């Protein structure tokens, strides 16, 4: 029986997690071609020694690209994807990121209630537009989305 409790927290991915993350991404039909180049910026969730969820982020100054949010099939629908996303958003914001971008072919409905809005792919910052996800890994039909992050000065003024 699968443990349904979500008493697990995202942690930085370790080299030993690499193959498990690739397998999760492949099973979900997500790009894997350049994961190795950005794996130091991935976070994972383990349960019973197994990787059950992962997410990556590429930072480019004040902008970031969300990469490859994936949850093992049997753990979907239990809040793990939200937990991974919240962790990366918080971590990126604490490192000075102001805007997070992503491309998706199937998950816009997951991201919209979590503060992401559709945006014009042609209007993303050059550093994001030059990433392999934008240049070659995601199809032109992928939905481009962004989320503006409030910094400490913005929060204090509200």
C-alpha cells in the first residue's frame, strides 16, 4: 500500500537521484535532453528511499525558468506538485528572482490557479528565450506562462 501522507519536503537533488529523475521525466513525456546541465538546480522528494517528485529551475539574474515539474503517477493528486512548486518559488524569490517563466503543453490549468498567467513567448527576456527549452526542447505550440514574485519592499508597501 502506498503511503498517502505528505510529510515529505523537497530537498536538493543528489547525483544518486539523477537516473530516477530522468525516469520520472521520461514516463511523463517531459524533455530530458539537457537535464544533466541543470541538475544542480533540481529539488526532489523521496519516499521510502525512492524519488517520487522533482522540479528544476534555471536562474538568469532576476528571471528564472521553471523546468520539469514531475510527480510519480501514484502520487499525483495529493498536493505534492504544489509543494514542489511552492518550494522552488520561495527559493527563487529568496535569491532575488522577480519573474518565473515556464512552457507547458499540458499543465496550464495546474499553474494558472497558482499565480501564473499566460504571456507572449516573444516577450520573454532574452536570457530565457535562449534556453534550450525555448529554442529546441518545447514545441512552438507550448503555452508560455509567467509569475511575478513580490520582493520584500513590495510586500512592505501593501
